C-alpha cells in the first residue's frame, strides 16, 4: 500500500477493525518513511460475468434497478428493493466465488422477489426466463398456487 503523503511503497498496519456490516475491514496504517498515519478500507471484490463475456463489478444498485421495473405499480418500496438486493448479494457471497455469472444472479433474485410480491415475480420471471406463450405463464402461476400456504376457512 503506497503512502498517500510521500508515496513510499510500504506501510505498517497498526490496527484492524471489521465494519458494522461485516463486509469490509478498516485498517489504520503508518508509513515507515514519513511516519504519517492513514486509513484504508478493504472489501472482497465480486465480479459479474455477463452473457457477452464482459466482466464488471457487482452492484446492488443494478439489482434494485432491474427489479424495480418488475415492481412498477406494485406496493413495493425502495427499502424493500434495497433489502432484496442485499439478500441477493449475501446469497452470492456465500458461494465463496469471486466471479459469478449474470444468470446465477438472476436465479438468486427469483425467490426473494417471489416472497416480496408474486405479481412482480411473474413479471421478472417472464422476462428473465423468456416466457414464449400463455402456457409458460400458466405453468408459473400453477407453481405459485401449489406452493402458496393454504388459508383456513372459518
């Protein structure tokens, strides 16, 4: 790590602390050359491999923006979308891989979105899974109905 003051190519770690969310580490460092102190923030990188083969950094914002289109006109808040994006990121990071296919991200969105709003789930799934006919929608709706909890009749 280069010193931001004198550009010396080495530094000594004085203190390390995990952030509140547990996804990054804050390190307090000291330069052996000039003696000045500075902080760094380290995070584990996660890259997305798109269908075209291009690699880009993972972004919760892109997850929320993509799902927001499916939730248009539905009772889903920005907070709900942020929590969904966080759940998706946590699921992907649990795999331990530093690179993940865009397809895997889409698959990991489906279940949390289904729990959040079934109509938005159908909208997202119809685009993501490329529904071609009414039969595709009918099969998805049947799957939703078969797994929905049965309400007691009083």
